C-alpha cells in the first residue's frame, strides 16, 4: 500500500471512531430533513434549490467542527513533530487529512440524495440544476475543508481553530456586501471573493468555469499554504 493510502486509512480510522463526526452528521441530516419536509409541503415544487442553500449554510457552520482537530490535536499531543520526522512528505500528510475529512463531508451530502430520489418518484424535476447543485456542494465542501486544515495547522486549540475557520467562511460569504463599501478597484476584487456569489449560479443550474475555478483555486491555495507551514516547522 502506498504512503498516501496508509495515511488516509489512519485518518479515516480516527475520523470514524470519533463521536464528533457522527454527531455533526446527525445534526446535519436532522436539520436538512426538517427543512426538506417544510419546503416540499409549502412550495410543492420539484426542485432542491432551497435544500442546496440550506446545505450551504449548514456546511459553513458544521464543517469547521469536523476539521478543527485535524492538525490542532496533533500539535497539542506532540504527535505532529513525530509525524513530520517520519520519512513522509508533508504534502501526503495534508492530502490524507484533507481526503479523510472530505469523505465524511461528502457522506453527509450523500444523505440528501434521498430527497432527489423522492422528487424523481413523485414529481418531474429538472435534473440539470440538481446535478449542478451537487457539483456546487462538492466544491463548496472541499474549500471549507481546505480552509479548516489551514487554520487547524496554525493553532493547538481546537475551539480557536473552529472559530477562525467559521470566521473566514463568513467573511467570504458576506464579501459581496462589503465590496459596495470599497472604492475601485478594491470593490471588484472583494466582490470576486464572494462565496455565495460563486455558489448561487451553480445551485440554480448555471455552471461557469469562473465559479469552478474560484473554488478550485482557493482550495489548492489553502492546501499549499498548509503544506508550506508544515514544512517550515
């Protein structure tokens, strides 16, 4: 088995033996089921737009709780130095933690596929926005996990890591509102950092390469900075 495979297996074991993941997943699916029931009976429309936006918000609130222990706990237990002195490249450590957290996040998202199946059985939904909506969620989740890993590598305190990750995500969410208070050209720069501005088009069925590039670029940048930080330790 490759080094990355061994590390991913280790991280997955730690992820799925911790009660944090199950608790977060339970809260996520419980709130999502409640929201789906309300929107279905109130709107009586065969789409998941409201659900996608609910998942967007829940991810911002809950993913920081999943990623807070990724590297902060390693630092607090003094196991990060041991891991860094092993014959393992820093990029494999970061990727293993990233993919392990992403498996859990995508597992939570997969629970919502039941709602798409229900709409398909009892209605005639437009599948295009549903497919693009799940693409938006996949990119959104990967960005939040990458940011969470970066912040977790900077502190030993898990609560601080979760709070800072949440703060960064909220700042990106409301970047479009802050952009209107800035003079050119800073307003356009900040506007292009808007998280909801890049998520909303895909959630409603419009896929643009610029939106995909936004999520991929920031995710790769966060993983790169995490790797560099570990290398400097």
